[in-house]
C-alpha cells in the first residue's frame, strides 16, 4: 500500500497531456521564430550587421600626401618635408598608471594635469598629446607600453637656409599648410591631395591590419624658384650688416636678372627663422620688398627725363637754369641743397637737381607724366603671385595739382614697392622694354612691353652711369672692373600725413655691367639713424658689395678696362643730395 504522502507528490508533478502538447508547441514556434530571425538577419541585414561590427574596430585613416620641395634655380633645396610621429590617445581605451603618467609628462614636457584633462574626454576616441615629435621621443613613449596611446605619421617642413630665404619661401603651419610666402601662394601646387585607407584596430587603439586603400595620396609638385641661393646668401649678409651699421629700422633688397625679370635674390631685415616658430612675429614676417610701399625720392627722376626725351621736349644736352637753387610753385618752394647753376639734362640726373627736374616735369602735360609711371607698373601689383603684393599709390592725372606734378618728378606724392621700382628699371637695361617679374625659374625668353625707344633708353642709361662717376651722387656704388649705372634716393619719411624732419628713406637702384646689363639691384634702408642718411652713402655701398659678389658668382666678364673702384669723400655726396 502506497504512502499517502508519496501519492500527493506524484499528483503534484503530473501534468495533463493537453497542456504538455501546448507547451511543446510554443517551444517549437519559438525555435522556428529564432531560426527565421537569424535567417533574416544573415540574409537581409548582412550589410548592416557587418557595418555595425566593423564600426567597433574598423577605422578610415587619412594618408598624408608628400608636400613638394621648393628649390632654387640650381636645384638647391630651400624647403623639404620629413616624416615625423605625432602622439595621440584613445580616451576610451587608455589605461595609464600614475608612474607612467609622470614619465609621459616628463618626456613630452607637458604638465600631467593637462595630459589627464585630454585623456579624460570620454566622448572622444582621438586626442593629440603632442604633434610632430622627434624619433627619439617617440621611441621613449613606445617603451612605456601604455595601452591606448599610439602614433600617427605626419610631415614636418624643414628650411635648410633658415632666415636666409625666409621672406621668399615662407613657412607652413603644423598641419603642413602654407602660411606665408611661396608656401602660401603656391600651396595648392605643393600640398598635393590627401589619401585614405581602411584599417582594423584592436581594443587598445592599435592598428593590427590594413584592410584596403580607399584613395591613394597624390604627392605635391616641386616648385623651382628663380632664386640663386649663392646670391641670396650674399644679399642677406650685406643687408643685415648695413641695417646694423646704420642703426636702421629695417632694410630691403631685391636682385633681378636685368634681361628676364627673374628674382635672383630677395631679402629683408629684420627677419625670422622658419625652423623656429618662436622667432615668427608680425614685423619680422613682413616681406617689405613686395608688400610695403614708400615714397622713392630721386630714384624716380630717370622716368620723367625718359618721357621728356621720348616726346621731344628735351634732349640730353638741353640746358636748364637751376639758380638760385630754389624754384617757386604756387605757394611752395622747391629746393636744391645748393645753387647748381646752369645744368644740362644729363647733369640734372648726375647731380640730382630737384629744381631742374621740376622744370622738366612741368613742361610736360600731366597725362604724359602719368603715362610713363603707369606704363612702368606703378599703382598696380607686379604679379609675382606672392600673397599681399602692394599696389602703391598713383593717383589719376586729372586730380593732380601743379605742386603735386612737380613733387612727383622727384619721388614725393607717389608710393611704390621696392619690387615695382626695380622692375621699372628694366626699361633701361633691355632697350626700352618692361619685363614681367617672376619668382619662378624661366626656361624660355620672356616677352616685355615696349615703353620707350632703345635710343631713349641708351641716353638715360648714360646719364645714370654719370651718377656713379666723379661729381655724381653715387660714387660708392661703383664696382671694380665693371661699368655701373644707377640713381640714389633720399626722401623724408611720411609719418601721419606729414614729412618727418629727421626720418629718412635711403635708397639706390642700379645695374651692371652697363655695356650688357646682367643684374638690377634695388636697396632701401628705412630710417638710418647712425648719422648718415643720404642714399649715396647708406644704400649705394650695399649695392656695390652685393653687385660685386653676384657678378663674380655668375662669372660675368668685366667691361671696364681699368680699376674703376674709387672712393670719394662723403662731402661730395652731401653737396649733391640724393
């Protein structure tokens, strides 16, 4: 006989057959549903699931393009990119101990609280710790073995010439994008196009597999400049020396090929070193040759003379009375530094007579004088492609007052850049053609624009050569073994709309050899304050030193039969003015 308790237990676990069949049916339906769902997801939603899975480990990484080199005309490197490592972290996977944090802070020279602030950005998967570190630093960080810290290859720009070519070449920012100079003006050519690739990363953020290249990077193109590194070095050295010697606020110089308009050297001082970001400041990065405009003073005198000869108003031997050394124009008085008496047109250029120049200029219609200034490129950019070129100031001739026409003949009331001024002198070195100026090397001859006849150009060139001879304003511009032509400029500086009494712009523009001009050099010193300020004693000697070095570098044949390097007393220049 069964125990009653056991009978109750058996009754409790037994289940009606109908209910069991229902439960089995539900289980089978659930299994079928799961199988159908799996089939649906695998068949219909496969791409979606694949993307979701890959999203956790697959990344698209940008591939930097090699930035093109910048070289001088002879292939010497002026700017080049080198691969470097940038340190980054994944805040969601990084695991760092206090000891590792201290070591990382010391290696990167970053305060550890700043590192903590960056790696605690939990909403981010990528933060830079330091960009563009040297390989030794990257190796030390790698040895720390910190999960979640990795490296990205970038490119850093190096400038072998340092400050020597800074104002032409410019520099890039930390993202390798041009910020100044050729680096900025030619950025689209140099930069190339970024590429991209798909990679698989592990849970520590490390790349463990390259999946595919999505887009190959397109390297940037090299840019070959017209600069000659050797001449650039001489020009920079001599300008720096002159600015220091004369305690000038600043100085600028440009050397042009007298036949092609190619820029062989361009320099300014103060300057910066593009390899040292701490030296980069607003005043130091100014390329004064191209972006600053100034009143050029007597360096403009050859142009009114040229158009006066061209139109038949005067010839080189026309005599003009400059006594008593003053000339009244309306209520204003034009002055020479002394009474120079009767002068020929050639002598007016040689001794730089303001009175003589004003008489020539006022004999011309204002439109005729405006046209020569306009035709040589004043009042418009020179078109090198350099960012921020100055237009200068050349007002419409129908707005000129008589006194303004007079003062413009000796370089007041008009402003130009040093590059505009140097380019304008190509009409005297090419037989009357204005050549386009370029910062890129030219492989073929360039066409110029006819401005004056070759006969007029030769006549003015002879006058400019007289200016460097005995009795002229620029004997210190002479170069041993070569015939030199040029013109000095000494202008009171315009400050707040008024001419400052003791602040000057001292300049000289000239070329050599006169028999077959090879180079044009323009020099400007801003506010020399060591006692000398005439263009003939401040700027002309710089021209002489650079011209001598450049002609020697280019192996240009002498065109003077005797030693023509003669030093004249400063007093002779002070008598003539500038």
